[in-house]
């Protein structure tokens, strides 16, 4: 899933949140590429049943796992940053009223 911000909301979003959103988008793209590679390597392994094709599939699987771990950590950090942003905006709104 790509994270997008509308033009109206962008000025209020901190650079940290924007940077992290870009990182998540990059990691998501990498994950999609690895999923395609994994499917291909698993198909190759299913047809060849060779040690080489097995190691190739395992290697791609490990890369995919690492990318997903990084993506999970990024989403966790992103949710904390967004929570902080919501708290900040809520406080600013209450002060303004």
C-alpha cells in the first residue's frame, strides 16, 4: 500500500512523517519485486527440484522476510509519529478555540 498525502494536508505534516512515508513506499515497492522473484524461484524449484533452485528460493525468501521486518518496523514508527502529530494538532486546535 502506498502512502499518499493530499496537497491540502502536506504543509501540516512534519518532515519526519513525510520521510518515513517515503521509506515505507520504497520498502513496499521492494517487497512487491521480491514477491514476484519468490514466485518465480518457487516455480523453478517445483519444476527442477535442484539444490541450486532450492537455495535461490531460500535466498529470495530470506530477503523478503528481511524486507517485511523492516516494513513492519517502519509502520510501527509511522504509527507512533502519526499519533504524536494527532496529539500536537489536537493541542493546537484546543489552544486556538
